[in-house]
């Protein structure tokens, strides 16, 4: 694995999930592979779980970590090639990324979309420009279109909780919110679920369709009750419109998942990536319900980050005197 920005950077998704679950049982077994290596974390947007889990994961592998809130603590970056920098930008990404790549062995970046220019957002300019010029592996800590570390943690959580032989029915259900949110988590969850052994249904009001690039292989259902029927897992998440980009078309029906709607399911596990607005996106009684996996998802963010960093470190050709095998016979 050279970078981690999408499910397509992973050669074997099911193997990566299994390895993360094994690593969870012995989290310090690779504590020396990151010795004398540095992880640089660049934040252009707020973070709680992503920031803390990735920092701790790196330290569990023996890495040093440097964190920079580039939106507040750095020079204004020019992201466009061939720009004449006679305005408010101070440093070109070509120069900044080269410096970051000199100081760091792996770089993580968190960069949200503007939700005003779909073509620009979906071009992933910031992520692409960093990868182009830093010359070291890059991890997406959530980009304009995807959040792969979250989706890997979600996949780990589903794998840990599903013990039956049949495929589980997994439902991604749109939820209300007080403001427009990106499509990144929903895009990413759909993308990962179509690559593992589940039946994935996406339900949302008309006008909230996601980009087809991420939903191929999923069933799309506009009636939430029909989608929830016999569901084994329900992932609740808000997102704004893709077609009417960044807008929030009016919705008449109440789409918040509550205890009554949960009764339609097959006593489904309830999932959410956090942060969650209680009583808006999801009822508090379900957030705190025995079938809620929300805190387990958050916990698995640590092992998702750890397995990704481990793979990137090994991919750089590190020499390990003794590679400890997990769960030796």
C-alpha cells in the first residue's frame, strides 16, 4: 500500500479487516517498526476521534508524531500550479509539501469540501497536490469526498459483531441535520460496504442521491421503512445533496431513527460515526441502546489507523529484525 485515501488503495480489503482485528488483541506487537520514523498530521478542519486515534496509533508503533493546524498556524497555501502569487497566498504547496516530505515519513491530511463548487471539491485538489509533491505516503484523515479511516473502522465493527453464516443486511440511512454536511462519510461507507460480504441498502429522501461512483452495487430505497425492514445494521448519517450540490432540499417526513423505527428492523445494531446531534439525527435512547455500536466504532478508529500505518511503514521497506506473528500457534 503506497497511500491510504480510498478503498482502492487496499489490495485485499477483507485481509486488512482481519489483520486489524488480530492487531486489536495484541496492539503493541509491532511497537518497534516505527522507531525513528515520523508521522506528520496536517489539519485544515476540526477533529476529535481522527486526531487522537491516529496520534495514539502511531505511538503504539513507535513513531514520533508532529501535528499542525495548517488553517490557523501555517502560511496561507497556494494550491494551484502555475499561479502568480501576488495576492493573499504566501507559500506554494509544491514547496510546503516538499518540506513536509523531508521532515516526515508519512503524512496525514484532513481537508473538508467547500460545498459550493462540486467540480473543485470532487477533484480532491488538496489531497492530490500533497501526494504529488511530498514524495512520501499520504493518509486521508477525511477529504472532500471520502473518509476511509472511518469506513475501515466501521467495517471492523461489523465484522466483529456479525456471527451468522448469511450476509447481513446493512442499511445506510440519511438523517436530518441543522446544516449542510459533506457526503464524505456516506460515500466512503457505501464504497467499503460494496467491497465486503454484506448486502448494502442506502435510503434517503429524493434529492439526496449520492454520486453514482460510490454506490454501485448498493440498493437505493427512498422509503425508509421499507429499507429498514429486516435490517441487521443501521448506519445513521446526514449528508447534503450531491446533484443540487451542497444544498438541503426540504424533507417532509421525519427521518430521525428512533425506537419505533428500530422495531421495523431485525433488532439491528445501530451505528453512527460521531459527532452526533442527539434528538436530531438519532434519538438518545438508540445512541445509548444495548444494540448501539457507536462507542465501539469510535474505539476501532484506533486499530484502523494502526493497521494502515503499519502497512505503510512495511511498504516503505523497513528492515525488521524480527517480525512477530500475531496469535502464533
